[in-house]
């Protein structure tokens, strides 16, 4: 992260998405020093445990996110406004296993894969908007809206194509998952 910031400057972070991988390995059923002091439900209270794990998991994500943001601001001197806009996304395992039959779910969400792709798509869309807004000031130097659009037509087309590819990959995965779940064994 230090090398990336030195090489590209803080504006590099305007194009990033932080991904916490293997989030499914986070054992929220087991209390640790990151968790609040709260009573655990009875052993046979499945719903109570599910809610407790969700709260612990969410809290741990927030702590991780705050530590990451703090590092970027304090150590790398990235502007807080940039840091606060960086999406933080959780991902899990991408294959079903004996111990992880619901691999696409995490304690706080039903489908991490959709959340991941949506964050990437939104980040890409946000950056093209920022590019366009940043150049609106060019009008004061005689550049017309038509010239700006013509200048960035290829970039907009490329962004649109990339977004469509992201969405196609996501839709393929969702279809594959649906087909696998509806096949008769």
C-alpha cells in the first residue's frame, strides 16, 4: 500500500475497492477480544446464535475497516474524504465444501458474490462521473459540452463495456448457482 501510494499518489485510492477475502473463515461463533461483552444464547437456540454471530461479524468488519482507514490517513497521509469513499467488501469461498455448503453466504449477508460485483460496478460508475465533473471547469476555457463528450466518448464506451462484462459475469454465476440448486439429483 505504501509503494502504491508513493508511485501513484493518493488519487490512486479513488479507483480502489478493498476486499476482505476468506471472510467465511472468520469464526464469529467463538468470542474473542474484538467482541462486546454480551451473554451467549443457550446451546440449542439456533436463531439466537445466528443473530449473535451476525452482530459479532458486523462489528469485526467495522473494526477492520476503521483500522484500514486509520492506516491510510495517519500513515500514508491519504485525505479522509478519499478514504471514507473506498468501498470495503467481504468475500468468501467460491466453492461448496462439506464444511461450507452455503459458501455464498456470510453471517451478515446471503450472497457475498453479488455484493462484490455491485461494489466494483458502482466504483467504476462513480469514477467516470468524477472524471466528467472534474472537466466541467474546462468550459470556462472555451471547451463546449459537445467537445467534452466527443473527447471522452471512447472512455465512456469502454466504461460501459466493462460494466456490461461485470454484470454478465455476475449474471452467469447467479444462473449457474440457480441451475445447480434446481437440478434433480
